C-alpha cells in the first residue's frame, strides 16, 4: 500500500469510533474547550483527552491553548461531509433492512 493510502486509512480510523464521532458532532458549531467537551459527550476527561489527542495527531482536529484552557476545532469541514454521508448510508441501510425501501 502506498503512503497516501495508509494516511487515508489513518484519517478514516480517526473518525471511525463512537466517542470520536460524539466529539466531532459536538464541534459542529465550532471551537470548544476540553472543559466543555467531556461533560457534553458524557465521557471521562482522561478518555476524552486521549481521543482528542489521537484526532489531532491524525489531522482531524486543530488545537489551541489559551492560558490554562485548551480548545479544539475540526480542522477540515470535509470531515462533517464524510460523517453525513456515512449517516445517510446507515439510514438507508436501516430502511432497507426494515423493508421500508427496496435496496
């Protein structure tokens, strides 16, 4: 596999996890402090921080420090498009499996 393909896989893995999806969804309205993120997604701060760091390392999030507070934002708006497309696929597949539409 090429390095570009490996990086593509890393980017997709970075968002393909339930806690990370909750974080990204919370950041849809823009930059937020870690102190706001972990209570909003109902996760432990240490677990949330680990996921934030992982996504920042893989280019999904940007990070900014202001005094003692650390702020994160989604670095590329295309991330939301990827998630929205995946959501559309899930909804369609649920409808197909429920017999509501033909697949």
